[in-house]
C-alpha cells in the first residue's frame, strides 16, 4: 500500500528548513492532546516511532522519534511530512523508510503500519516506525511483530473511540482498556487486581474473558489464597513484573503452579499498576492451553496498558477526593444541609441567572425562637437533635428550585426562586412558621418550638446575597420583636434600606415618563381552528439596570405611591393605539386583553381614560377584553361592580384569570358578563400526568360549558398538554407551546407565519 501523502507539494526542497512550509496550525483542531498521549503511551514502546499526519502535514511526533531525529516538536509540527525525506522520499507500508535527522544523517526505519482515520479525527493518519533491521534474526522478529502491531493498532483505535463515546467515568474506561488490551495482544483473559491501601489484600476489580466475551470479577478461593495471593502481594510490594512464557517450565512459577493448573493458565504477564506514586495493583494477561513466547511489542503494550489503568484510577481517586472535600466544605455536618459557603458559591451562579430570566427571588431568614433554653434545659445533644428535626421539617417546605442552608447555630436561610407574585413569598413564610408548630418527639421528650422569619426580595431589597441576607435578618428581628412565631417582610422602616425604596420609587416615576413600561403580547389560539382569538397584553418594566421586572413586583409600589393612575392611563392608550395599528395593517379577527389589578378596578378615572383612548383611535370597544383575577372580583365586588357594569354596557369582554384557585362562590359569574375563564398555568403544568390537575381542569371545563363560558388554558408548553385540553373540550390555549410573549413587531411576524 502506497502511503505517500497525496496532498503534500510535489517537489519540495526536502532539506530546506524554510519556515514558509509552516501552515497556520492549531493542534487542537487535529487531535485532542490527551488522545495522542494515550495513543503514543500505549503503542509507543521504547523503540517505536510514531508520526501523526493530517492531510500530509505533521501534527504529532512521539518522543522516541524526536530523539532519534534530533528535532524538537515545534520544528516538525505543521510541516509537510516530505520535510523528513532525504531528497526525494516515499513511504510504503511493510517496507523500509528513510528519514533525515536534523544533523543531515539519514536513518532507516521499518514502516510497520500506516493507519488512516486512526483517531477520532477523520483524515488523520498514524505511521508506526520500528528500528530498521540489523540482521536476519531481528528482521524475522520485525516481520513477526508486524501483524501483532497492526492488531494492537486496530484495538487501540477502537479503545480510543469507545473511551470517547462512553466518557462515563473510570469503570467503563477500565472495561474498555481490559477488553481492548486482551484483544490487542490476543490473550484469553485480562484482569485488574487492585490492592488495598494498606497493601494487605488484593481484589479482582474486573476481568475480561475473551472466550466468554464478558466481564466478571474473579472470586478468590482457597487455592487462590494459598497459591496465587502470595505471588500477587510479592509483585505489588516489589513493584515487579512477572512475565512467564510457560508456567510448567519457568522455575519462578513452580510455587504457584496449583493455582495456574486449576485455572488452566499456561502463560501470563502480570504488570504492576501505579496510582500516582503508590502501588495500585496488577494488570494480568493470561493465556490458556498453549505456552506463549511474549514478544517485546506485546510486553510494551501490556506495560503501557497498565500505565493507562494506573492513570485512570489515579484520576478517579483524585476526583473522588475532590468531590468529598467539596461536599465537606459546602455542607453542615449536623443537618447535612448546605452551609453558608455553599450559599455564597451558589449565589455567584444564580444571581446572574435570576436577572437574565427576569425572575424574582425571595430570601427567608429563619431563626428558631428560644432555642438556647432547649440547650440549657436538656443539654447540647438534645439541642442538636432538635436542629436536625427542624432542618428536616424545613426541607419539606422547599420547592424544587429552592436552596435551603444552615447559616449556623439555629439560623437557616431559604432562597426561593421564580416567584410569580409576592403572595407566594407570604405563603412560603407562613408554611415555615407553621411547620414548626407540631411538637418534636426527641429522646423520649416532646418539645415545642417556634420560628421567626424575615423576608427580603431581590432586586428591591438588594441585588447581592450579602444585602439580601442583612435585610432579611432585619425583617426577622422585627418578627421576633412583634412576638415571635411569625414572619415579616423587609420594609424600609424596618431598618436601613429606605434609601433603596425611595430610589426605586424615583426609578418608577422615571419609568412612567420615559416609557420604560412596555407591553409584550402573547396570543391565545383557538384549539379547534388554530386561529388567534385574542392577544394578551403583558406589562413589563424594562429597567435599564435591573432588566425586565414583572408587574407583581412594581404594581404594589405603584399602588402605594399613587403612580398606578398614570400607569393605567398609559396602558389604556397604548393598548388602543396598538390595536388600531394592527387593524390598519390588516391584522384583525382577534381581541386584545388587558390585565387589570384590584386597585385599577377601583379607579373611576380609568373609565374616562378608556373612553378617551377609544374615541381618539376609533377602535371598537368590543375588540377589548379585560382580564381580572378571580380573587379581585371576589374581594372587591362591591367597589368594582360599578366599573364592571359600565364595561358590560360598552360590550368590553371580561375574562377571569386564575380561575379555580380557591374561591368557591361563583355568583359573580352570573352577576357580570364574563366571557371567558382562564385555567391557571399551575394546573396546566401537571397535565396530562397529574391526577389532581386533570380532575381540576376537567371540572372547570365542564362547569364553564353550561354557563356558556369559553375556557382558556394558560401556560401550555407541550403537545401532550395541548392534545389533552383539546380532547376535553377546552376552547383556547396560550403558552410557550405556541410562543413566549413577544414584542408588537415580533408578534406581527409570528402572526403572518401562522
Ligand atoms: N445544640 C446546639 N446548639 C448550638 C449549635 N450552634 C449554636 N448553638 C447554640 O444556639 C443558641 C442560639 O442562640 P440564639 O438564637 O440567640 O438563642 P435563642 O434562645 O433562640 O434566642 P432567640 O433567637 O432570641 O429566640 C446559642 O445558645 C448557641 O450556643 C449547635 O450546633 N448545636
């Protein structure tokens, strides 16, 4: 087989050291360095030269060959291989090959094998060069070695490919090495015997059997204990290799013959494995039935495989130790909870995420009440038990994405992410307080304790963990002063922090004036026709520093400061303008839904703003829809009723948000002209798998139908959810399955495509 690289320049001045032949070159794109090292470790016996080429250009040369030729790595890598040929040159597998040294001498090598696509990188070629024959005997040896080395190369190649595919840790890697090594040097079995750290015992970790084609771990038996174990221990301790061609002829094997006969072993190679500088065990290759005169390349391969096993097991041990250390450093040994260090490390990771996702985060500072007296009355050990039991109860309050840590003593902190509204923070704090109420049965006693909780909210009370913790601590202190066994939100008057609140207020004023409050739009799609029936306008604050902020965060502040009026007026006008623009563009056939909070519903001037906006734009009022939360209609029914009555007269649609979230009286459905009810996304999220969510969804749909109400499902994310809803007769769906909320321009493009 001709192996001369075809892509190299045809007539090169071979002896030239002209650097113009150095192509722009990045080794990493050709071959992983680790892969090359594994490869050259395993194949490169003390006298084997290896060159790796990519399209005729040298990418790697092993140490042995570099030493022979007198070149440095950097002098060869990146050059066409012809650079090494004296005058003209060629390379034919199975033949001799002549290469020039740096000093101008010419050396001859035996070209054992040329492997195309040897490594993961298609197009890579590996040349294996052995010392050129010095006489008849060596020539014969070389030609005998050739098929063996080709096989080694073949299995090595497989080994590397597999190790890349699996990459699942030391155990699969070990199996791959055992199997490939057994095949590469054609033995019946290859086993790794690991030695205990006190060097007192060995254990067969894995054994590959070529005949059975499977792995097992050899069970030591009495014959092993008496005849083989002493040999293993002696080899491990002395770091000696034991290479035997015929166990019946070799006097060193005589003592252990019984074991070899019992196992049918005729020849073996036992090679010590080092883990770092410590003995790790032995890699043992065995041959049954026939003696075997081990060739040098086979012994080299075995030694290199043992080195690889040692390296992998060393890396695995280090990774284990690192993980253990990291766990210890980040966890509290009493409760097993993450500790303060973990919290700060985590904070570095999740604060940017929270900001990027425009989410909120609540920090709960939890401190047990009167814990000291438990210690004093019953002793530290009972105190410890109580801390463990309290931690366990707190864990039950934690949701999937939350982080609970023990800060120290009787203090814990919970970070709850992704709060869609502030009521959830109240609910969580209430749960924390309540979870401590039941008596703790500890060491035959019943102990009663309570907890005080302080809450701080990101980004309003702080944008870093230190500040949030401090504010939550202040709020917790206020909960204690108010009588303990309760929670408090951080409020400006609860300590320093008023500065921040007033900055925020100023920010919000500016936001209204500078149009930082913007609408995103999410379509609601008819499940029968696939048409867009409605577009919900979702108000967001595009804060120049803090990113997107949800209304659940800024509306309470807007209500507190009276800014809500300006915001509502703007919402009405902008919604009508946008709808008008879409109508002018020919996008119609859908309504526009606007969310109204409780305080907006009580603002009588809102009606005037709405009428102005409708007059100014000419948008027909029936194309508007108001979305009001069920709780809002219920809690403020008398105050809101006159506004809602007016809406009825104007034929503005009314839809009830978060329908079914816990209010039992449905009388308002008859009282007001409700057009639609929306199934809260918290129920839709569990569809179709969660039994309760299925039952609630089905109940809402069957309740709405006789009342002539349309049902809209919010938060639909998967085809399975959509299919379930469609089958159950849900009319309309909205959610990421169709699209996330979009800007007006994005929505236009989306609509044209759908
Ligand atoms: N058993 C036990 N006690 C601890 C541990 N770490 C700290 N403590 C004790 O926990 C107590 C916590 O103090 P405080 O929170 O001020 O005591 P308290 O009685 O709960 O006071 P209030 O919070 O004001 O109700 C101190 O007495 C600490 O010595 C621990 O690991 N185990």
